[in-house]
């Protein structure tokens, strides 16, 4: 069982990386919230978990900023889903966020000695 401190640290790390993760996952094709959550889980090999309900407020914020655009899609026999795609503005923001995250990870690695491990 995780300690409270570990859970809080993981929550803060997820909060700081969530925008980058979402923008990266909708970069090449539109995706709905549940698919985004599943991809984060699968691609992180289970290290990162996002609750779908907590992801939607972030999706709405990114949409309000104009970085992603949502569109409702209905398919026969399935429930209606909102698919999100990267906008032109989002395509400008994504590389900036990627560089910022990489610089952050490299700085932490220099401090912790992880780059020498």
C-alpha cells in the first residue's frame, strides 16, 4: 500500500504532466477521454493512472484555451462520445511543452545524479 506522501507526490507529478500527455496523445488522431486514459496507462506500463472523471475538467480547460477541439460523435449501437483533436494553436504549444518537460527532467536528473546511473 502506498504511503500518503508517495500518493501526494504522484498526484503532483501527474498534475504537472497531464497537459503534455493529453496534447501528445491527440497530436496524430482524435481520441475520446476513456481512450486517452487507457493509452496513458498502457504506454506508461501501468505507472500512470488517470481517472476519466478527473481528466474531463482538464480536457475542458485545454479546449477553452483553444489547444484542443472536441466534437461529439455518435455511432450506431454505441453511446455518444466526445473526440478531441489538436488545434493549430495546440500544435504550436505542444513542442514548447515538450521542450520544457525535457529541460525539467534533465535538470532533476543532474541534481539527483540519475543521469549518471
